[in-house]
C-alpha cells in the first residue's frame, strides 16, 4: 500500500524500469543493460534508469580507484619544475592574435599556424574588426589572383575566406549571448 492508503499498481513496464535501474546502479555497463533490454540506442536505456547524483560520484570514484590500483606505484611521482614549465608553456603558446587555440595539451599545431583555417581556433569576439580587415585583404588578394589567372591561389584564398566567414559568424554569435546570473552559492537548508 502507498502512504495514501490506496493500493499501488505496477505495470510490466514499471518492472522493466526498475530492472534497468538496478542493473546499471549495480555496475553493469549501460551498453550491456541496453542489449538486455533490447534497446538499440543508449539514450533509451538512460531514460529508463533512475540515476542519482551521489550514485554518479560514487561510481566515478570507484572507477578512478580501480584505475589507480591497476597503475604501478612508481608511475606516480611529483611534477618536476621542467614538466610544470612545459605545461604552462603549452597554454601560453595557445594564445594567438585572434583568440585561443583549443588543441589538447602536449599536441603540436597541426596546421602550421594557419590559424584562420584551423578548427581549433576559438576567435575572441573582440577580434571581429580584425577579421573584417583580414577579409578585406583576402578579397583584394583574390582580385589580383584573378587578374593574374593564378587559379591555385584563388582556390586557396576561397578556402581561407570560407573558414574566416565561419569564424566571424561564430564570434558574432558569442556577442549575442546573454550572460546567465547563477547567483551566489549558499548553504542548503
């Protein structure tokens, strides 16, 4: 009986949801749970599963502890000053004229610093005027290339202009985003 004094009714589908929650919360990988339930898409199974914030944290901590147990103790060591300097240098080198390079730590620039063509470049909205200058310059270079019939140059400039215009649109979209006031955190009651 429910606390209201009325009988609680369960449907077979309710038991299916309870089963999904139990198997996933008891550490069965969700993709295996999805296969057991006959779901082709993991999101369907996720919709069935009642996952609570403390369960997520607990499972993640268990996962980390398990991974740490597998790793040899000698691999854990203090960071040397040289390693720390290299780490900081990576982030310093990610600062470029137009904004930031989002390439992962320890990875070199794969686009030979042709940043405007690089998908990793995150243009700062403050640099929209600079992008307009670059677009104007590229348009003039394209006009000259057309006059001289430098077809390879035209193709390269057109490609760069496509990337530049995409970056302009992305940066302009950022200027229209309104900041969200999350308030000041306080104690829970």
